[in-house]
C-alpha cells in the first residue's frame, strides 16, 4: 500500500473517531452549489483560470473546473471563493 493511501485512510479514521468533519482533517475543499446560479468553494489554493465562460480553481490534489455563462467571481477570500452566473457544469480534474 502506498504511503499516501495510508495517510488518507488514517486521517479518515481519525475524523470518524473524533467526530470532526472530514474536510477539516483531510484538507478537502467544501463545495456548495446553489441551484445553477451560485457556487461556493472553501479551502481553495487559488484561481488557475478565469473567463466569463470558464473558471478553474486549485483545491490541492486536483482542480475544480466550472463552465457556464456570464461567470463572475463575487468574493475571493483567503479561504473561500464565491462564483456567480449561469453554471452549466462542474468537474473535478486531476
């Protein structure tokens, strides 16, 4: 078993045992989609691409790729991004 897999499994078990949310222990993004109009991403690592049709956000081991129309970044905070517009798709890209 690879060391990386072992660490993930250990963190997940600790999260369950201590009843702490996985996104905190495992350093995962928290993504909230409100209809097709608004997207919140917590625990991001920065913006990779930003146009009115495509936004890519680094979230650690992968990127969140959003496509749509009239996309705008409403808020960019150190720990959260708020994206608004007509969201058509959301993908996780490695």
